[in-house]
């Protein structure tokens, strides 16, 4: 009897690359605690995150409601160029 092998490499064609990132928090019944400013102990604001993240990443980081975030076409093009290795 031969054992069934589980593949350790998954190859995706360009058409199979993901078109959106999954935001797990949108489906969580209990939302995680907000990110806190270590200096004040209060939830971080968009303004406080702006030195670290661009505006779009701030929006995604603070979003608890949107289940799927569309991957911009420019980023998908980079995935096609720089992801020759299996996922």
C-alpha cells in the first residue's frame, strides 16, 4: 500500500495568483484590541501611523470591516515577476 503524499510545493499560474488579501479581522466575532500608542496608552490614530505607513496601508491596518482588500495591479505585476518560486 503506497502512502498518499502531501505536496509541499504549490505552483500557481499567473491567472491563479490572488487578486485580494484576506482581512481576518473582518470575520472575527471578537475584534482584537486596537494598536496603542506606547507613549500615551491610547489607540493609535492615522496621523500617528503616517510616519511608518503610507495612507493606504494605514487604512488597511485600522480596518476591521472589509473582508477582502483588492491587490493593486502594480503589485500583482510584481508578484508575477518576482514570485517564480512556489507558494
